[in-house]
């Protein structure tokens, strides 16, 4: 746990007072170079250049990007870099992106979000106290409300930690019934979804068992920007030549903070204007951005009930299509109840191919290995001879070395920004295409499963086929 000195905890407040800065209603203070200097003095020397650029910026979008940059560099450093008090000071001085009249994302609060993120990682009580102070007395009621929301999440995280201790005992005892009960508690604590919405439907059929299937996989697409439009156009062109039987989504259907309701206007921009015209149904999963606000998952599930092109009957579920059984997972909240369900459903599967898909990566040259999934999910996939795990989240095409018979494919973004690998020499990569937008095609018959990466111009980027074991 990071612990700040008494001097560091209070230097931001002294700096603002010395500068004559009001921390009352928005717009009450006069910005001065003296204020900037004192704000900068809160940052470590190695981050003051970024901080100065942030303080000079007048565009709130640029400010948001620089706050993210500060937080990312602090997190990546081997030496703890203390940016939390600086962001708190920005919030108290009403100099955050959310305080600007030009901020075009009124549901998004970068300073509150970053303070909450750092507090969640470090457990630092100073940052939690700042959030509590904003929740109880901030002059901007929107900021107060958002601070309360993130405190709810931090409280849920603490309860999840307690649950984790009890789950460890149940695992050690091999008590499957206890794990199911505790897993349902994880889902209850970790979301606003009513318990019955977590209950997956019985296995259903998406395509007849007697025919081969061609499946479109798309993820990290909800932006409405030219990149999403380009990938959607490439999907339409591909579909005209080689029709898809259905599609799946790999999460981050909203690339920002998730839908705020089933009537959210962004559904038109992110979904309706691109995919229903294909005339196929998509079987969706949720990503971390879809969980970006507490109402996001429920809004997605209600919207899917209204839109014939989208199906999301519960956060995790299974269905068959041709020779494949698909298992759609909710990786942002991978509860013990979900893992127990997956074990049971895989044990009952008689399909020639078993494909598991969700948002988070198991392995990747971008963010690296996801130890939670490797520890808790991978053994189940290996035990039940799953052939393929497909995910999004990383925004670059990857095929990684198999593990215990499981092949790992990562889909590129279909609207979100393309990314480059951050781990030079990562030794699990069999293929990688960086800074790439696109989609994935799965084709399966009784003997062959093919995975194909397709770029935003419709070009095949990579293809790999697997033969059924005799």
C-alpha cells in the first residue's frame, strides 16, 4: 500500500491557498501562473513536463489525454510516482476536463475516475477521503454524484476481497455447492443486475447441427468514428461474397463508458447504423467499457430484447451452431458461479468443436498475461478439450502459442484505436499485426476449424486451420 507523508498529503491544499484559489463553485477562482507553479510543485520532477502541458491545455479532450498519460506513466514506473494528490488538486481547483463547458462527454469524469482508479490499486486513504469529500460537499452536484458512484464500486471491491477469502476456503475443501453460492454473491456484489438476469438460459441452437457455419467476430467497435465505418464497410463487402450465418461480439460494444439506458442515442451511432442491415443475428458478450457505468450491462440486455439483430440473454450463456458449441463468457466479472456453470456445460457438450469467447485476453504482447484467467479459466478449458479461446480488448491481431491443446486468438479493434505491442520479445506470439483495425472470421465443418483475420480494407491478414483429432 502506498502511504503519503503528512507534508505531501497537504501540500496541494497549501499551494492552492497560497495562490489565492477558491475551491468553491466552478469558475469562482482566477487562474494564474502562480497557481500553475504551485500545482506543478505537487508532481514529481519526472512528471512536471506533462503536468505543465496539461495546465496549458485549453481543450478538455487534450486535458483528458494528458491526465491519462500521467496516470499511465506513474503506474508503469518501478518507483511509485505520486500523481493522485495532483489530480485531487485539479479537482479542487475546478480545472478538470469535466469542469469545462466545452467537455462533450457529460457522463464522463476523468479526474474522479483516475482518483478512484489509483485509490483502488493502492488503497491510499488520502484519495478515498478526497472522494468522500467530493461526494458530500462538492459544489458541482454532478461531480458529487459521480464520486458517490465510484465509492460504491470501491466498497464493492472491498466486499469482493472478503468473498475471495471465503472462496479460497471452499476451493481448498473442494466444495462445489459452496462455490456456486459464493459465486452468486460475487455477481450480486459486483453488479446492479438482479440475480435472475445472471441465470443463463438452457443451451439453444443458433444454426442447424447438420451444416457448416461461417461466423463473424467483431469487438472493441463502439465509437461511430471513421475507423468503425471502414471496418463495417469491409464486413458488408465480405458478407456479400461469403455470407455469414451469424455474428458474435467480443465486448466493448460501447468503446467509452457503456450505455446509460436501452434508449441511449449512441446505440444508433455504435450499432444500428452498421450491423442489423447484414440480416444476421449477433450473440454478444460484454467488455470492461460496457461495464463502464453501473447501468451499462442492464441497458445492453434490455436493448438486446428489443433489437432482433442482437442477443444477450444473460452475461454468460452457451449455444450450438453446426458442428460447434459456443460458450459466451463475461470476463469482466468472472464469478465462481460462472466457472461452475462452464464446467457443467462443457462436460455435457458433444459438439466436435468447442469455442469459448469473451473480452479479456489470456495471453497478449500488449498487456501481457492475465493471471486471473490463466489460474481460474484455463484449467477448465484444458480439462474439457476446448480447441479455441477468442477475445478482444487488446486492439491488435494476435495468434498465441497454444497451451494444453487450447489455441488463443486475439481480435483487432473494429473502431477503437489500433495498438502496438508493449512487450518486446514476448515469446508466445505466433502471429501479430499491430496498429490494425478489422474483424475475425470463423469457419467450421465436421473436420476443419479455420480462423481468419481480415483487415479494414477486406484483406486477409492471417489464416490458420485446425483439423479434428481422429
